[in-house]
């Protein structure tokens, strides 16, 4: 008799919970489908400037690469001074250390009289000896680049020696000050050393192609900060599947790369592997110092500057930039899963909403499919996920079966994002950073609020 009474009481509660879950999933589905629909009106991808057009000159219609708008990835895809000693070497070319480029001992760019701006490339590097070479070969071979600065962030390997051998200017990074994260400190020092009108920051694992820097300079005619979305180099079934699953969560939360209408500052995203900006505007804003304590430095910088009136563009550069981020699926899980929740730049309410979207619109349909009990809404969401998978193939240099099967790992990805949100990791490259949670509001308040840069200067 008692068991029957409990059963009669439990069934209404179970039914109510099921209805609430179904309603929440329906809301998540509407949100995701609306975000995916933005992909039909994305900004054109970055393309190399036409021959004869100086880097930094935008086309007459103000749009870079309109003819190639359908190509490339569909996903989304910084106090103290830095006057430390620097080392300079010869300039290396595409054939490795010692090859010469340019008659004047530089790698080109910024030629007097041709109207092109001088472009400085700053590469923050800590223990990057194994990955830095291909990046330097590509950068030093580009005639649009006037100088290449590698900020050696107290590396324990041969990073500085390798950079000097290739011909980059090596800036010996000073000891990390209290309250700073290493990458921001390295970029802060590199910015102080840069002499170019335009500065492009690159990670050591990037592989630029000819025309990237001219395209970035041209895009600065329409934006104040440009972030480039690359194509990814992923080897192996498991690595590619897990990477594509993580990438899909970015699209589910923020929509495809290159939105035609800028999102509000607290929803801006960026890719810190490749950023371009005007040197003096960033110096006045003291951008890297403003986000000195953030682990998610790229998004923190973009959101803080956007809140101050900067026009931030996150543009597809898949035809001009490749990135070889990780060496295994385990590294993707550990490293990319650590940063993707964007915990230190997102308010708790938005974190909860983003996680709910990932769980309800991606993980739950895959789980129900595996159990053999998908609902009609699950099937519709799975169909949308398959369509997204087709688009995500363009985000990889060699897309394989891993991209197609990535939806099967969506439940695991949701678990990893939840874990990293609840228990954030504050270690990176043998450095441990103090606890703390610095949201967008604090990033905006850190130092003087940046005003919008002078957009008529150097046009």
C-alpha cells in the first residue's frame, strides 16, 4: 500500500520534470537555430590584397575579399615598463636560419613612398623552441612585414637562440610582475618595442600564409581590433573529433565567425592567436595592462576595448592562416577544454545559460540517440548538428572522419566545459597564478577607461 502511494505521488513529479526539461530544450533549440542562421550573413573572409595595392589600403567599397565570402571556416569558430635588453640577428627567409631577405637588412614592408604602413609582428614565446621555426619562416618571408619581435618569456629551452638564428629581434622578457599573466606581460613588452604603425601579435603555433598581414592591415580600415579565425591542423581521428566538438560549442554559444552586426561588448569573442591593431591606439588604451590578470586574455582584451567604443572584428582568415595547436586528443581535452568556458570573462548568469544551451541542444540529443530514445526535437537538433559538421569541415586543413563523428563526443565536451567552469585551472607553462575571478566589469575598470581610437588617423 505504501509503495503504491509513493508511486502515484512520484509519477506527477516525474511528468512535471519531463515537461520542464522539454520546454527548456525547446528554448535552447530556438536559441541555437537563431545563432546558426547568422551564418548566412557573415562578413567576408580576409583575402590577400590585390597586386599593386599597398597593405592597409581597403578596397573602394570598404570590404576586404567580398568575392570569397563563402570560403573558409564557418565556426567562431595587459603597468610596468618593458625596457629590457634586446638581441638582434640577421633576417631569415623561407629556407631557414641565415637566409637573407631585403636589401636593407629587414624583411620588407613599409617602403617609403608606396603608402603602405609599417607592420611589426610580435610573437610572445615561452618554451616554444619546438614550434616556433615554421611560424618565423613564414613571417620573415612576407614582404609586408617590416620587423619581427620575439619576446622570450623566461624560456628554459632554446627559444631565444632559435629566434635569433632565424633573424628575429629577440626581446629578453623581464621577470613576471605580481598580478600579471605571462602572455599579457610578454605582449606588453613587445608593444613597447614595436616600431610599426600596425602591430600583429601571433602565437608560436600559427602558420601564416602570404598576404595575411596585408589583409589584416586592410581590415583595420573598418575595425580598431581585428582577430583572425584560422584553419586548424588536427591529426588523428580522436584529436580531430574532440577538437571539432569543442569548436561546435563556440558556435552554439556565440554564433558563427564574422557576425555582420557586432554583439554587445559582454558577448564579444576573439582569437588571441592572431590579433592586429594600431600601435599608438593600443598604447593609449594600455590594453594588455587592463587585462593583466586574465587567463582568457584574448576575449578579456576584446570585451574591455569594445566596452570603450573600439570596433572589434572577428574575421575568417582560414585561407591565410593555419594553427597547429595540439599534439593529441589528451592535450585538446586538457588545454583547450581549460580555456573554452571563458569563466574569468563571463558573468555567472551567462555561464549558466551557455552551459544549458550546450547540454540541452548538443549533449542531450546525442545521449538519447545512444540510448535509442530520441524525441522529435532531438532528431531536429541532431540534423542541425550534422549540417554544422558539414560547415566545420572548412575549419580544418585536412578534414576527416573525426569531424563527421564529432557530435558523438558532445556529451563528453559538455562534461569538460562544466568541469572547467566549476573548477577552473590557473596554471600555464609551469606557472601557477593566484586564485580569483575577474569579470568584464573589473577588466573595464582596471585603469582608465579606453576611449575609441582616432579612426581618421593614418587612413
